[in-house]
C-alpha cells in the first residue's frame, strides 16, 4: 500500500456536479484506479448517513418541502459529523479521500433556493478545504436524461428549476476558481481518466 509521502496528511478530493452528471460512477471509477496503483483510497459521499441527514429526511416526510434554512443547517451538521468522524481521520492516516459532494453542493443547491450564500459559508467554516475540487460539467438536458435511470432517496432536490439554477451557481464557482471544470459529456472512461490525471498531477507536485 502506498501512503502519501507528506507525512500524515492524505489528499482530499471532492467531486461535484448537478444530479445526473455522473459523479458517483466517476468517483468510484477513480477510487478503483487509485486502488489498483496501490494508493490507500476511500470513497465517501454527502449527504452522509449521520443522525442529522436522517433527521432532515424525516422532517421532509412529515412536513414536505423544508425551509431553505433547515436544509442549510441540516447539511452543515451532517457535514460537520462527516468531516470530524470520517474525512479527517482518513486524511490523517494518509488516505486519498474521494468525496462525492461537499460544501459546494450547499452553495449550489441551497443557493438555488435563494439561501444566503455568505451564511452558508459561515456555518460551514469548519469544512476543511479540499486539495482538489472537480466540477463535472454537463448540460442540463444530458443530466436530465441520465437521471431518468437513477433511483435516489433524495429526489426531492431534483426539481428542474432548482437544477438549472444550481448549474449556474456551479459555473460561477468555476469562474471564481473554486472548482475545476471537467467536461463530463464524454464516455465514463475518458471522464474518469481526466479526473484521475488531475489527481495524479497533484500527488506528483505534493511529493
Ligand atoms: P446525491 O449525490 O444525488 O445523492 P444520491 O446519489 O444518494 O441521490 O445527493 C442528493 C441530493 O442532495 C442532491 O440532489 C443534492 C442535495 N444536496 C444539497 O441540496 N445540499 C448539500 O449540501 C448536499 C451535500 C446535497
């Protein structure tokens, strides 16, 4: 097993994008490739399965659409739990952590519902900065086509207007240099390869 050389700090990689962009498939493909090269790698995701994301699910079941503030705070609590109990411990053991969605999802999705982005950043202040944050860029039509075949326990967030606005916010984050865009319309293998190269370049630079 290869543990990254910068002693006791791994590499934190985030994969973002609107529903249907292929994040989960691509993330798992990347993990496989890194694993095969001998890197200690783990796949994780948000919303994580914490008591807080479970509470949000229950809230939605009982009350229907949640207020955006409830969404923001629930996601932030879930993320705090995830960062402290999963992401940081693995990074401290020298793992490459591939995280499917992170704080950028709160900015894009809760921002799409007019959530206050400054406040989202404030309540997520503890969310450690990733080494690489990739945005899988697909046009809305492609994402919608792919979504037809996906089962999600969170389909609540996948309303068309919201996805359209989330996509715009993601593009703003790319323009501001907070996310690196990777064209994700092509086949899975070539998209995964592009992401993989970004990660390997970063590992090489870190050595
Ligand atoms: P998704 O990655 O699609 O999970 P699954 O594959 O289990 O369906 O994420 C579920 C939804 O959660 C997605 O539509 C975006 C939404 N979301 C937010 O609105 N804010 C957040 O902070 C996060 C992490 C996700």
